[in-house]
C-alpha cells in the first residue's frame, strides 16, 4: 500500500537538498578562485576585477534589474534543459531554438500589427514556443526514429538557425527604414508598441517576462513531479531499460522532452525580442543557450533550484560587462569560469551518487534492525 | 557557371579541399582513438580553440612554426588530462563534461588573445612543399603534392592510426576497454590508464588540429576561430563508423562541399553567403541520418567504468 499523500509530500530529504546546494556553490567558488589565479598570472588584479564584477551585478538599482533581465532567458532555457536532461537527452540546441522563437516573435507581431496587445502578446508567446519546439522536435524525431545523436544534431541546427536568421535579416526581415536610409543594418523593423511587454520598474529594462518565467518554473515543477507524463519522462531518464519494460515508449518521451526543451528556449527568444530589444538583431542569443545549461546543472536540474541559479549567472554576465569596462579584464573570463563550473559540477556527481547509495544502505540496515 | 567547372578551378577547389580537410582529419582521428576506448570527448572544439591560440602565440613570439605546433599539441595534452580526470576518474556524464571543456576553451582562448595579443595579427604559416617529381604529374600533382607539411601529416596519419588500432597490442587494449571494460579489467588491463592514454592522445591530435588552423591554414587567430569545426569532427567519427578510413571519407566529403562553397563565392556566383555557409551543417545532419553502420560502435561508449558494477 502506498504511503498516504501527506507523508509523501512531507518526505523532503533536507540533507540531500543541502548537498545539492553545497556542491554547486563550492564549484562556483572553486572556479572563481581558479579565475583569480589566471588573472594573477596574466598580471591583472583579481580583487579589482571581482569587485567590479560584483558591483556591476548588484551594486546599483539598475545593475540589479539588469541581473534579473539576463536571468529571465537563462531561467526559461534552463527549464527546458531540466526537462531534457531529466529524460537523459542532452539539448545543446538552445541557441538555435532561441533564434527560432525570436524569428517567430518578430514576424508574427509585424504581420498581425493590427491586433490588440492583450491578444497579440499571448499569441506571440505561443507561436514562439511552437517555433522553438519545432526546432527541438527535429533532433527529437531524428533521435527517436533514426538514432541520430542529439548532441551533434542540435549543434548543427544551431549553426543552421543562425545562418537562416542572417539570411532573413539581410533580406525580407531587414528594417525598411534602414533600407530607405541606405544604412542596411542587419536588424528588423521595430515591433508595434502594443506587443512590448510592460516594464516592471520605470527607466529600466526589467519586463513582465521575468514574472512569466518564474510562474513557468512552478508549472514545470508540477509537470515533472505531479503529472503522469512528467513521471514517465523522469522514469525514462532514471533507468531507460526499466522504463521500457514497464511499457513506456522511451524514444517518444525523449523526442517529447527535446520538443518541450526547444519550446522553452523559443520562449526565451520571444521575451528577448518583445521584452528587451523590441526588434530582431544579430547577437540576440548572447550565448544564453549554453549558459542556460550551466544554470540548469547548478540548479540540480530542479525548476525551483534553477531560479537562484539563473539569478547568479545573470549577475555574472552583467558583472562581466562592467568588469570589462571598469578594469579592462575581458568578459570572456566569465565564459572560462562557466566552463570550469560545468566541469566541476559534472565531476562531483560521483560523490553525490556515492553518498546517496551509502545513505540508502544505512537506511536499509536501520530498517532491518527495527524489523 | 561555366567557369566553376574549368580544369584550373577544379584543381584549385580540390587543393583547397586538402587544406580544409586537415584540421578535421587530425581532430577526428584523435576522437576516433578516444571513442574506441569508450570515451566521447565533446570538448574537441574547445581544445582546438585553446591550442590554436597557443600555437599562434608561440609562433608569433618565437618566430618558430614548429614550436607553435608543439605548443598546440602540449595544450591539447593538458586539456586531455583535464577531460580524463573528470570523465574517467570522476566518472562524469561525458556529454556534459565535454561541453564544460568546450566552454572553458572558448572563454580562455578569447581571454588570452585579448590580453596577450589584443589586435588582429597574422603569422607566416607553413609554406607549400612540392614533392619532387610527383608534384609535376598533371592534375594529381598540384592537388596532392603541393601542400604544406601539416597537410601531408594529416593524410599520413590515417594509415598510422589504422595500424595502431588494428595491428598493435596497444590498439587491441584500447578496443577491449571500449567494448567490454569489465572483461579487460579481469585479464589485468588497467582500464582507466588505457582510457587516459587514449583521451590524451586524441586531445593532443585535436591540439595539432587547432594549430593547423591558426598557423597553417588561416595564419591568424580570432575569437571562436574554429566556428564549431571541432563538433563537426566529432560527427565525422560517427559518420566514419569509428574507422580511420571512414573518417577520411567523411572529412573529404565535408571539405569538398566547403571548398566548393568558398570557390563559388570567390567566383562571384550569386548565392547568399549564409546559404552557402549553411550547406556543410545540413550535410552533417544528413550524414548522421544515413549512417547506418552502428554495429561498429564501441559497446561501452559514453559509459564510465566502475569496478564491481554489473
């Protein structure tokens, strides 16, 4: 007989949560220390660099809002990564999926510019989600039907999406004003005002997309842990063989999770377009597709853990720009640090696994003693 | 389109192909060794980037191309050690640790370039070395025998890697830890040591691949110089079904498309450049789709080995 529902809900293993928080934090500290060593070797002052970084991220009111602005797409991409990684598929295609969503979020409001905002904003979000989902569905179906490695196909689809965006920005989507002024900037026309997401704090870029992202984090949590489909997705990831024996169609659920991952990345593209830029331009993805993976790993692939992780990395990205301006330490230092964080977190999974199995063993012996 | 298919253009196109195939060959042959031992090193692109910078910087400051090549290989080796530590000793999910290695290489090469060099500079790369007599053979000579030393090295590496994997004891050990690590372990083969060796050897070759880009093919360094070539090299290993000869076929096919794309643009044929740049990536996906020979995939690929498990 299964335990009563209340007991299951209450059974949060706090020591496991503590470990899931501690390991990534140690990883980030460790990576920052290594970064400091690199700076010393390169004859730069690490204290000044990190002080500028922290100051840029949280030192001013504008800095804090910028941190949240950058955390928003990271959270959205990361939610998709959580779903995909939980099903044991690795989605490296965030960049391409963001572009797919952003393209749709540009074309749709420009085409349906007469629609009122209350209709246009949700419609744009939905079509952007679908576009990103389509770009995730391609590697998903290729994996399910033809066993094509999704890591490689998503990387190729990133490059294809990027070139496709460039093609459209040089042609049909190019701003008619730029063509008329003969500047030929590779950017689209500005979107109609009613599709712009409302600003949460005046005179900053912080937009309502941040709230949408947090709400969706809760939705994804409920989806993964309180619905049958979510349960099946996690079962596929935990043990594909056992899932297959219990009648779950493993390839279908892996394709589904890649599609959903693409959808969330697509939504990240949407909020960048209608929340921040109000038009499509080159470099819009800013590497969010990759940084979102780091955030998801740091959040222990948990939608709620992802919220603080996204804010942390949003802050790192904002601070990196400030650091580059203030003390001339290139912001690419943060990219290198992100790589080290991933190496550390993926390397420390062994300890957390061993710890869990040891704990299970002691719990079992404890129960036997009671019996 | 007539000019595209004239004899001189075809010779030029195929000679360009040889050069373009070079980094793919070094990187993909190295990855073949690593994957044969059961480890997917997805960080090839990051290794290539950092090594490309190291080779470029060494050549720029010392004036010696050979020191540059050595620097590239050494940086690759160190990156290989890092990858082995995380993926073999700490048994990380290889796809994820590879992405970490990629991001580290991408960020670190850009950081070092901006601090140590700063502006766009060029080096005089390896010159073409025509092979006496052979270089004068019509058609074939100018394509095959008027290349630089790193290009010859890449093509000679194909039989060398084949021989090492198929005909030596070391090759047998590498295959055995990739197929059945538990069995290899039970007959006294040190699984971790063989995997370290394979990953490091592969990473050193990826380092030479990066060096061949920055001091032989392009003769410069810039941010994200590889533009994802390391990932394509990993795809070529799947396409070539873990055989050096298959990898050679894939690298040539890929490079001929790339070379065609470059020449078409040089000759001013009206194709939007983004469509032309897209072609190789579409080709890679298509190639991955039609690769059916999965029987050759090392059985323990992407699976960390833990004694006493299963």
